[in-house]
């Protein structure tokens, strides 16, 4: 149970008792919160946290329809308006998807419009869809002990088991990106070069379906670099060719770091696009 002051607790109980509609009672009084939810947060934020915990626990998996607003309101003993506001925020965060006339579903990287959510490299002319599906070649996939910097970013200890994956992405036969991925060994036990090579869908969709890991947000660092000999060979450019370095740390639910990705992008016919709001 959440620890709140006696006056605050009594105030909440009084509000719940005096309310003519029992669904307006706080979920704190319903005994559904623990100490991680601050007592002063808006009610819809508390409901958002509860729904997020259910997503994290796997109660509803990617692609599943979640209960209706009416059912969730009854479950958490709040109004439907409160639930609707919580769901609106989760939809804005790309964790849930509303479908008119069908309901609300857990977002998945397998959906066409979200497959390239984290890929910001676009052709100078046309759109991301115009350049077609990325052609992938897995260069290597190996299990090793985490170097200190990789361990630090993934929240591991130096020497913990990790997977290192290297791949090349091409569009219309022209190599465009070389990526090095670092994944914690535990959640991705059983991931092999053959698994990655045989799968033709988005990599994040594979992580969802086979390993129960969903990437929900990412932080990126971007800078200009020159191609070294190995990278130049993989991308079909000369050593010293200007490239865009994009380092991404992707998180699953509860802000748990789950993937460190370092990409080197050709930008002679493409550009990196980000939309700010």
C-alpha cells in the first residue's frame, strides 16, 4: 500500500465516501497502489501507471486489445473520463493504438506504420515508404562478456553476458547503414545469427514475438565521423568518407535499457529527419 499522511488518507476517504458515484473513488482507496506511486500525482497519471504496469507484466501483449474504458473504470474505481485521459497519453506515447469502432490495442512494431518508428534516415527525394523495405545482411552475432562502457549503458556489470550483432542495411541494393547492436544476454537467450538471418520482418517485432521485449522509447546521440577501412568496405565507399554516427539507447517498459545500437549512416543521397513538438 502507498504510504501517505494521515490527513491526506482521511481526505481521500472522505471524498470517496461523500461521492454519489463510487467510480469516482481514488484507486488508492481501492488498495491498488504501492509506494512507487506518489500520492500527489493526478488521478489519470496514477491510472496510466497502473495500465503501464499491466503492459510491463505482460497481461496484454503487443497486438492484444485491452479492456474497454468502461471495464477499466470499474476495475480501478474511477470515472471513464479519467481512464480515457490516461489512455490518450499512452496512445500519444505510442504504447497503445486506438482503432475506430474496434477498441484500443497494445502497439506493436509489427504494424506497417510503426515498423520504422526509430529509423530516421529518409531519401532526399520521396518518402521513407518510397525507398522500400530495407534489405538486411547479418554480418555477425556472437555472445561475449560486456565491455565496461556497454555494461554501464545497459545497466549491467562489466563481464556480464551480452550479444553483439553487426548488420548492414541497404536500399535498392545500395548499402546505407552499418549497425552494431549490444543486447543483454539474459532476455535474449537463444538469439542466434540464423534466427536473425531467417526473419524477414522488423527486428523489434522479432524481439516482441520471440523474446517478449518491446522497445518503447530511445535516446540518440548524433555526430559526424569519417569511415574507417572496415566500414568503408561494408558501405561501398572510400575510407574517410563522411558518415553520420547515431548512437541509440533503447528502453523497454519501466525505463529499463535493453539495447545499445551504434549506426553509421551514408548521407550522400539521404538525410536524417526528426520531428520536434
